[in-house]
């Protein structure tokens, strides 16, 4: 009998040992970015404040209606452009304040999605994008995944970012968000909760779909329809003043774009221009082209402040880098009228399947000796 | 049959019987004829017919002696260390092309592209013959079409066009019967002058046109019509070689499509990094002609890290050659309109950074003076200037050692990588970058 009892005990021990081994070796089903302040399973810290960081306030223990637990994260963005950037955002990093200079991060291979909950204080707050990875430096993240723009509701809503097929072998920027003063002219307050990576076997790699037409580069200052950022300043960039919210006689809507080119040759190039890029400052290093295969033309409205301003070239595509635009098309030189005039870039026969550089203009001092002021509106693919 | 044979031959002939004697005599006669022809140079073997064959589905194949020919080429301008572009390498007593041709043949190169012939026709012929007779390497001969003439190329003026036309026709007449000639390329990136981007030119009619877009079109029409006229006249005197329109990118080819029916193919200068993108399909939609990638490649100097990076060059070149092969006529993958390429370039050229400063021709300059985001590994260099003009060679030049009287050639990694690629284009070779 004693022997049977001993055998039974041994068997029980053996079974419990096996199950512990299985637990230890089976892949994790989720990996928390952030749940509640001081939660033991938080893996990233919301330490990477970007752009107009002076416009940001974080209450990391907001007790008002958390999604789960006792608190959520409350962000307040004033849109006052404290640092003159016109945009702001926060990265959750590991370790804190790691912009790729330190070894940290996690191997999240096996995770196929990131989920988070968010709500706006009033509803209608627009977040330009949420981002996973994308930190560059000596220790760069292995991927960049962007999601957005997102218009928040005043009730909690879960958002899912598909990560299937992405290289998550090194991620130090676990989560982040960015928004702009143009999208939220009066600022905004919003809440985020329960951010985590999950291993969901039903997720499949996302196939890039052709975008529906019309597809806007610029509609209006605060429009969620805007898809590219006028971030690629070229040549004598010091000669350019850009206003994305000019109210000086817009062609349609509340605002238009006003560009002032001084022709002062600040950088000695004798020419200047701006590319609208996706994401901002992407010169082909980020795999983020839109599939605009359905587009047969790009149209835009333009006028000169005096009439007679000469733009050497308006262009679509043409960014060359590790991830190059699939084609390029242009029109020009164009001599602007004082009245709004619509221009068109013919895209028939062009390969618009991968476009990072949605729109571009360039001009030079030789054809505008006194500089030039001009306006643009309703830039869209059709 | 009277034969003029030496004594030894006569002696051997008397030992042979009737039929054998006649056969042997015939062989000797042929040999003597060929030897005399080669020595005299006046009666070279017949020129090989080179032409473009159109296949199904708009695919094009270059044919040489009725056989498909993929151009595995390199741009060739062997300027030694300490000299600049004015150096007459055709007259170099050390014959650098003999050293280079041997190494090119070992690599698998079958064609060199030369931008313009030297001034002495006999020396030019000697180079063409040396390369072809010794190594089977054919020559694509180009002409700048007066692009670098001071103050600018006046394509809008008849006297300028007539003068250039005469030069081109003289070139064709001089070299068309050389068996080593593969084709002619007219111009290089001359189309950029139509956009006023470089070497701008005009005439009264253009100056009187207020619309700058129409001005651009007028210049392009004048220039491409001139090239077409040249192509037509070349065909009249030389039916054996195709005529290519040299062009920077595909810019302006919508106009060429309207006025260049006599051009056989396009020879494009393309620097797009690891990919040519949709170049081949785009050409089909714009100007449906075969394409030779007449200038492409990568430098091997990392302007960001400030050091030579042969892996970087090999990475880009292998990717570019793979795409060329994907788009030749018999490939199922691509557009089928590519006939090959001539990569830039065989040797480094140490004069390029400061072409007017003889001191600098002795220095392998590492300062870049232009930017190209397609070559992204070193795009973070100061001012994004990442292209090092003096570092494009498939072989480096030694400033300490000589071989056969010329700067010793040191093959770079790209030399070996492309050599292996050509041996088996289907095989995937994983490179470091």
C-alpha cells in the first residue's frame, strides 16, 4: 500500500512538473505595453514626448471612467505650438527615453496584432496616427507600423492594428501616437487604456488595397481626408514660409495653402520646393506607399498672389530610396494666374501602385527674381 | 591554278597526291588570303549584321549574326591617375585596352560602350580590332552631338546641326565596316537641355513663345527630330547596325514617340538605386522601342561612414543586373523589351571631382558633390551628398603599382559578384547589405 501511495505521489509530482514545463515553453499569448500605472506587466514607458512637447499634459492616473482597472491615461494637447512644430506625440519606450541609442526593446516575434482602447473627452478628436516601432538609431526597431488617422468617439472603443507578417524581432518603441494642430486647432483631450500585443492566429498579413478615389492630399486644414504631410522641404528651405490654414480666399472650404517663397537663397541652392510625404519626412526609407492605382489624374487648384508667378514643376511620385515611388508624373513650368485655376497631372498609363510622395512643387530664383507667393487648394487624386 | 608558295610549302605539296594536294592548296590559299586581309586591314572580314528582332507581345531581341545577344557591357573611359578627360588614351603606347579586355573577357563582359571616338581614326580602329579580335568584345560607339560645345549646343540652328551631322556621318563611314562595332548611340543626356536643366539653348522662335511648357515641347521636338534625321541617314549608309537614342531617364520620350520613327532603340541613363522601378513598362507605354541601359551602376564609397564599401556597390549592381535579365526578351517575368546594359564604369576616374585642378587628379577624392536618395545606405552623409563620382569603377586603379605600363587594376567585389551572376542569372546570391 505504501508503495502505491508513493507511486501515486510520484505520478502527481511528475504530472505537475510536466504542466509547468509546458507553460514555460509555450509562446506567450499577449505582451502588455501599458495597462495601469505601476502595473507589474507594463513593458514600455510613455517617455518619448515629441514635437510641441510643451503642448502636452499627461495624467497617468486618470480616475474618470477608465476602461478597466482603476485608471487610464489622459492626454491633453493644447495645439499652442510651444516649440513651433505644429504637431506633438508620445512614444512608449523601453527603456525610458530610448531613441535608439541604447539596447533595450523586446523580441515580439509571434505577436500578430496590437490592441488598445481609446476615447475622446468630447468625441471628434483626431489622432493623425498611432505607431508601433519605427524608432531609428544605433539600435533601430525592426519594423514601423502605422495606423490612422483616427477620429475618436466619446465612448471607449477598441482599435486593432494588424501586425501579421511584420518583423517584430526588435521593438523598443512599443506604441505611440501623433497628432497635429491642424487636425485639432482648439487642442484636444483623449484617453488611452489597455495597450497590448496579442498572438492571434487568425490574423493574416494585410494585403495592400488600392485606395478609393477621390484621395486627397489636401482638402482643408483640419480635414481627416488629408493624406500626405508637407514635410519634404528642399533646396533653399529657409526661403519658404508655409501656411496650411490660410483663410485668404480659399477655393473651397475654410482654408487653403499659402506658400511664400522669398528667393533669398538662404541655403545657396537657388531653388526651393516642398514634397508632401507619407509619413512625414519619408524620403523612401519607410515602407509606407499608398496604392493609388485607381487614379487617372491628380488635380489641384492654384493661384498667384499677383499673377505671373512661375512654378517650374508640380509633381506626383518620384521619391527614390529603399522604398521608391512606383512612378513619377509632372506638369510644368506653370505660370500662375491671379484667379484660381485648376491644373491636372495626367496619370493614365502610370504605375501609381506605390506612392510616398503625393505631391510636390518646385521653383527657382531665376524665374522668380522677386520671390513668389502662391496658393494651393483641393489637391486630390481622381 | 597558280600558287605563289614558299619553298617549304612547295616541298610538302609534291609529297601529296592529287586530291589531297588540291585540298591542301585551297586551305593554304584561304589562310594566306585571310592573313593578308588582316595584315592589310583593307579587306577585313564582312561586317556582322546586327539588328532588332520583334517577337510576340512586343518583346524585342538584339540579334548579332542571327543569334540573340544580351549586352553584358561596361562603359569604358580608361583615364589614368593624374590625367583628365582630355587625355588621349587611344594613343597610349601601353594599350590599356589590352589589359582591360583580358580581364573583361574573364568577367564575362561582351561589350564596351565608348562615349565618343578619338580623333585619329586609325587608332580608333586599332582599339576596336584589338578588343574584338583578341577578346570577342564588341564596341558601342557614341557621339555627344556637340553637347559640350561652348557656349551651348545650338540644336535650334541649322548650321550647328549640319556640322554635327557631318561629324556623325563621318564616324559611321569610318567605322561601320569594323566587325567589332555593335551599334551607334546618339547623344547621352542631351534631352535635359530641352528642359533647360543643363546646357540650355534656344532660338528666336522659342524665345518668342510666352508659354514655358510650349517652349519645352518646341525644344524637344527640334532635338528629337534632329536625332531622327541622323538615324535615317545612318541607316542609308550603314544598314548593318542599329541606331540608339541616348536619353536621360525617360524624360521627353513622349515627344520622341511623335518624331523618331527611324530610331531603333533607346539607350537610357538611369540611376535609381536597387530597382529600375517600372521603367520597362513605362517605356512601353511612352515610346515602344527596345531599351539598352546604357549607363547605370553605383559608387563604392560610403560618404556617411567615410570609407570604401565594396559590398554596397556589389549589392546595387547585382540587383540592377537581375532586373535587366528579368526584362530581356526570353524572360517570362518582365516586359521583354530590354537588350542588356553597359554599367558605369570599368575603372575609377580620379579627375572627376575637380576637373580643372591637375593636383587633384592625383588624389582619389572622397568628397561627394551630388545626392541621390536611391543609394540609401549613405544618404545620411552631410548635406545628403552621397554620390562619389570618382568611385564608380568595377576595378580600382593603383597609384603605387603598374601592370604592363599602366596603373594596376584591382577588381572590386562587384567584379566577382557580377561575373558569378552572369554565369547563372537564375541563382540567388545573398549579399551582405
